[in-house]
C-alpha cells in the first residue's frame, strides 16, 4: 500500500511556486534615481540659457586677481590697513559688550554663586580671546593631525596656562601639554578673520590677560594677532552666546565688469551706494517678472539658437545687491546653499538661518604703494548663524544669477530645490573674511554697506 501511494504521488504534476522578483540594493537605488525629479532644473524664465554651468561658474570665479585681496587681508590682520580705508566710513565698536560679559558682583549674583567664595567647576577663570589671523597661512581653524591650523597653534600656546591637575591628566595619557579653546565659528582653509572669538578656561588664579596675549603673539608673528583678551563670566561661550556673525566677501572685478551695456539699456555705471541702486533700479536690465515669463514663448528653433548663443561674461553689482536684499528679515532653510553637511538633520541644529543684513557694493582696494587701482565688489552678510561654505556658495550663486539677468527673487526660488547642484560651486576662500561676532542685539549702524 505504501508503494502504491508513492507511485500516485510521483504521477501528480509538479506545481512550482512563482518567486517574487528580487531587488538588489543597486537596482532599488537606480530606480529611485530615475524617478527622482530635481527642482529648478527645468528653467522657465527668459534667461534659462544664459546661466553658467558648474564648470563655467567655477572658471569665472577663479579667473581674477585674487592675490590682491589676499595681500589686503594680510595687511589688515597685521593692523597696517583696515576696513575703514576700504569703505571710507566710520565703523562702530562692535565689541563694546565687555560690560555685560566681564566678571562682576552683578553677574555672579544672577548666577547664584558668590564672587568671593567659589568652589568646584565654578572656581575656574574664563578668558575671552579676540583673534585676527590670515587665512592663506593656515589650513583652517579646526585642529587636524599633520595640518597647520589656527586652533592647533592657539591651544599649543595656551598649554603653559593649564592647571596642575589638567597637566597631570594629559601626561598620563601621553598627550601634549595644550589648552582647550572653544570658538565662535570654524573657518575653512584660506578664510581670514579680523575679530574671531574664542575662549579658554583654567583653574589657575595667577594667569593675567596680557600673558595670554603675549604667548599667542609670539607663536606666529605676522600670521596671528591677538586683538584683545579679557576675563569674562564663567557662563560665557563664544558659540552659544553669540547672537550674530558678520562676514565680508571681497570679489575682484576684471576690466569692463559691471560697466557693460545690458540688452541695449546703456551703460550701467557705478551702483556703489544703496541710493543709486534704488534710483536706477529699472536700468540694470529688464526685470524678469512672472508675467514676462508666462508671456514668453520659445519655439524649438529659438531654443537651439539660445543654446548656441554666447553666455554673458559680466554682471551688475546692483543686481547682486537686489538679489541679496530679498534675504533680509526672513527665517529660511539654506540647506541648498550649504556644503559638507546633511540637508536634513535629525540631530544637531537645523538648517534655518535669519539674515539681518545682506548687501553688495562696488569699491576699490586701497593702494598704499600707489599701484594700479583694483575694482572690487564687496558682499556683506550678517546672520544669526551660517552653514558650512554657505557664504561662498551664496556669493557665487548670486553672481551667476545676476549675470544671467534673473529676477530679484531668484535666490528665494532656489530654496525649493531638491539638489545642491542647483546652486553654483563655492567661490574661492581667498575673498572671505569673518569680520566679527556679536553678543548683543544686532545694530544696523555697525554695518559697512548701508
């Protein structure tokens, strides 16, 4: 009977179960990429064929006399030149906030700790150090193995002020005798600073501010200079206590830039002041409004002709100023203008930034040696915070949109893009400088460009 059952089973038809299709990791990624739509690539405005590609933008930004700007920052760091000579205006003392941060009975009382009897971590002394350094001489601020960084130099010079307990801990771990410096904002390689703020604390009571100043100045004379050192409240933190950051970007202009005739509108002239820019607002070229975009119809023949047309090789500083002013007074996500940071952050601070001031103007670099005058565009940006390489990308993108003749809200429209390739590559770091960091409420009178 068992034999008969086996024969019956063998005679039954074999039914194979259909296997579901197998998806590999690469196939899923390829399918997702094929369905992904990148915003802002389907340009519909009248200047869609005038925009530079990434390579064209990169070449345009780097093909200019950057050494003149580097030399200006070098002289400014050493105190031989100042921004006052660049703009010919009187600046205000943006570091007049020591009265708030200095150790006093009032601040100690607010923190609930007596200024006379302090113990534990409250017994430490915190110093606020304002630094000026030349970016071309260092590989950025952040300390990295084998690189010449500002943080590494500063912390090495602060090693002599470390207390005995900390020194013993470093010795047991076979680490060099160095202090620990917190900073208001890390700068990239090649970026200079005129009033960078960092802090250092120690439990030693015999450390004087002038001793810290001399120690840092002796390490790299001509490259790093201490602007001031002051004892501040133990609750002070250069990054978390800051209310705004002030950056300046100097962009050298080649001969003929910012003075060409745009679409038969005549000579642009010099729009160095905000008043002139407002008066001649409509003379910077035809503004591409939404109505003009909707009414413009481009045929296939016209499209082929535009693709082969020569793209503009100059821009209007006035238009750059108009583009940047649209960012003022708005809390926006600048993830598209950032680099080397996640677009969507699950941890850490968000990508939103608030601009207090965003302007551009034309001026000339001072020539102490009576050399050839160099025309430059200065971009001044003040915001509560900045993302990595955000200033450089923003400047390069604003120049690209201005050259293409984009409408004034072009930078705002880019906020909706889903890919960072929609913005231009970062401008050279040689032109960027951290002017100062503020710890009081922002005052527009401290700005260089009205």
